C-alpha cells in the first residue's frame, strides 16, 4: 500500500466557499473526512479541498466522485479502502483547510430556508482558528439529489411538511461515527463536539450528566465549582462563538435584504408559495440574488422613454403611424365545426395553407365542437400535412403506446407496494388532482368507492375522471421520469382531458404541451427566471415610464406574474376564456412566446392605476392578483397584438437606422427581445434538462 496516500472515508460534492458577496467568486469543493495512515478516530481530518485542485489528479478525482456517489465505498475495511493524496493544510491562496476532529469545539448549522437558500456549516475550533463557512449547493450535487429521491422527497428540496434533506445532514450523520455531537440548548443550531461537563453546563445544561453526590466524597464540591465555572463559561464561550461567527461567517448570518424579507411576508406571496412549490423555490433563489450578476443577454443602453427613442430615430410621419399603438386589430367569431371541415378536402388533407388556418384560429379561436380535432393539430399530435387515413392510424398507434406505458407501472405491483419514492410521487399527484377544477361538473362528484383502500385519500371517495387524470400524470411521471411530476401540471392537463374526452389522446396532447412548458418546471427555475427577465426587458423597452415607476415600487422582479406564466393564465381567466386563450397561443402565429405580450398588455391596460395609486410591491402584487376573473380576454388579446406589432416594427426601424449608419448611438436590442419574434417553440436547453430526462 502506498504510504504517501490517505484513506478517504467520506466526501460531499458541490460544497462551496463564498469569499465575497459576488457569486462569481464562489469556489466549489469537496468536504471530506480523511484518515491518515495509522490515525485514530480523533485524529481523522475534516478537510475542504477546492474541486480544481482535486482535478489535477485524475485518480484522486475519480476516487472523490466514487465515494461521493457511493459512501459505502469509503468503508473502513482493509480490502475496500479508497486512497487519495493528502489534503492541503490551511492555505490562504486556495481557501483549503484540514483540521483534526479532536480540535473541533462546535459547529453552527444553518439549514436551507426561503431567506437563506443554501444550507451551511460553520466550524469553531478549540484554538479559535478562523475557518471559512461552507455552503451546500444541493441542487448541483448529484449525490444529494439521489439521496433526496431515495428519501421519498421530490426533486424540489422542500417536502409537504416543510422539512428537507440537504447535504449537511449527510455530513453530520457521518461525522457522528467518530465524535459525539450534542445540541447546545442555549443557542439554536449549535452542535458541541465531544463536549466535557463544563461545556455541557455552559451550552446544554439538560445534556450534562453529573455524578450523584455520595456522602464522604468531594463530588458536591466538584459540582458546586462546575456550576460556578459554568456561569462564567457560558458568557465567555457564547461571546467567543458569536465573535467568531461574525468574523468567519458573516455571510451565514441572514443577509437577505430588508425589502425581500418584507416581500416574503406578504399574504399573497405566502399563498402563491403554498399553491406552487416552484414559487417557493424561485423566491428562495431570487431572495439570494438570482440576478446578482446581470445576464449579458439583457444588457442594453435604454432611452429615458419610448417617445425619446422614437424621436432619436427620427421617424417620419408614415413610420410613426406604422409603429403607433393605433394599429388596427380585430377579433373574429370562433371557427365553427362546419368551417373547420371546409378547410379539408375529401381525403381529409388541408386544402388551404397552414398559415391561413393559424391566422383564423389566432384571431377567432375555435368553437367547442371544432376543438376535439383542432387541438390535436395545434399541439402536433396530428401533422398538418396528414390525411384522414393517416390520422386514423396515428390515433390507433398513440392509444396502443399510451396503454403500453401505463401497463408498465400498472402491472408492477412490486414497485407499487415497496418503492417508497414511487408511492410518494403517486401521493403528490393524487393530492393535486383532487383539488384541480372541482368547480366543473365533470370533476365535481366523488360518488364511487376509491380504487385503492390503502390510499391516504380513500375516505374521500373517487371520481372516475379524476382517476383517469391521476393515471395519466403517473404515466407521464414514468414517461419523463427525471422531470417527474411537479405541482401545477394537473392545471395544464385538466383542459386537455375535458375537451378531448379521451385519456390516450389527451395524454399525448399533454406530452406535446409539456414540450414548451417543461422549462417552467425545471428544478433550478432557470426557465421561469429567463421568462421573467425577458418580461422585465420587454416592459423596459415598451413601457419605460411604467418600468421606472415599478423600479421605485421595488417590483421589477415581476414575481406577480409568476403564476400567470407558470400555468398560462389558468387562474386569471374564466374557464371558457382559458380554452380560447390556449388555442390562440398554440398557433404561434406571431411568436411562440406571445404569452409574454399578454403580460405586457395586462400592464399596459392598467398602467394608469398602477402609476397613480400603487407605490409598494405588496400593493402592486395585490392589485395584479385581484385582476383575476375580471379580465376581458378579447380586450387583452387585442392589446397584446397591438403591442407586438408596435414592438416588431420598432425593432425593424432601429435596425434600418443602424444599418444606414446614421444613428450608431441607438441602443442595441438584446437577443432575448429579438427572439420574441421567433415562432419556434422554446424548449428546454440540454444543459438545463435534468440528466437523463426523455422529454416529450
């Protein structure tokens, strides 16, 4: 055996040091427990090593990855030792450190929370050596995500109860094998390491095991002295820990800005966080400063107002008319079944262009009788160039494929009975389905016995249509297993099921719908972040005076649009209006991101009230939330179309002026805004997709 190597007992990946307030300076590393050759348990080293240093040796890096993903491989057995190079000692240049566990005095534990997203550990030594605070970026750590899955959590860190599994929990469990950790009852989250009696009396009196005094010995005197020392020890040591925490772990102490703390307490924010787990996660990351370092896609020099921009371009009267908001738009009557059928020839193939059909649907929508087939075209289940015979074959194939996927889990009784993660996902789905659109007659009654007497909802009875929806979402959970089920998906499936009245076709329509909506449900919330940032740029570009007002009201994070974008205004419009809105959006007639222009239109229609009456975030949020069910879908769609035309024509005019070279000082329109004119569906980037996700 190579005596220059040490044994890697345990390690955890993606444990960061935050040397400064900027996330650009964060350093990823491994937190490890390492046994030098011949060392006792108390001489085991607690080490943090930057990832870039470990990568300098391929063998070392492979071993760290192995032990991280399979902690059992770091067993003590002579035959299964994993050996690595000795870790560096305390190094100011790399922030690496190693310390024997016998020299640890206490550990300050901060679990993840809304106000402070990353969990952290802060080590206090008996010699008061300053060690950096360690932050567990759990969503980046494959081993932590795997453990969350095994512990029946979803991929979101928060469970229904609010408890969570995080990387620090795993480390502390491993550390307890070698040292004794005792909760300090006088300070929450403080663990004492191998405390003596005086330490226990000072920090955790309930944990101090004192010898019962016996006549004729000096235990009584010892006890009195211990209590006397404890009175001063408590003050002295607690002060030392506090001083150390301030010095070494300033960032651990909650640095959430006061305005963010106030935002988290707004009732509407709390309600949205309760309704959608993803809103809680987005808020947590946003509260940390998700946009701390501006994305270059959004960097642009802005004019003080839209009118100033137009004036600076030197638009002619004719050009000004083209880009004015007075552009003529109209809504038409919905497409009837008779008109829909007239779009096809005797073979069932389109006899007009696809663009003509999409134009007609965009400006009028579909009557209910035309939706059953029309939605399957709009969502891509049926190709636009297919004929009736081909569509009949597609329908048959899709039904067979759906039932094959469903049988995959339906017949697997072993998994249903013993796979705790699978049962937890089923529970989450059933809980959400049971509260989805119950105001509708089709979902209103629960008048049949529950098919699963062991279900936690068995006493509520069952509704056959809700049972179908539940099975479809479980099947999707299998189909796109790494994304799985996320709260809010039942909102997207419900209208498809009600309109199509066919579980197999509704399932595949849902899969197609999720192609564009999957980014809304990513674990890191990058999809929602991108959309809200694009909306921010769009409002700044199109409604600069309103944007300036929202800046003063601390509302330019646009969180009040989170729910609207997440489930495409499902909670903001009446049921029939939602059906019409979705089929309009599915056309991608102007843009696959036209839903952002709906948000812009809602703001534009209400900007006078907002600017005159609303001056704080909670006021803006409450007002926007209360617009729900009172919005006129036709008015919003017409204003959105006007704004899109104005937006598109303005970009064209800027480009012409810049191309002429006469106005080089004009702002460069960021790519994020230019892409709003793209009809191609924005799908999940491969870098953002959960590893192994199959997609739609």
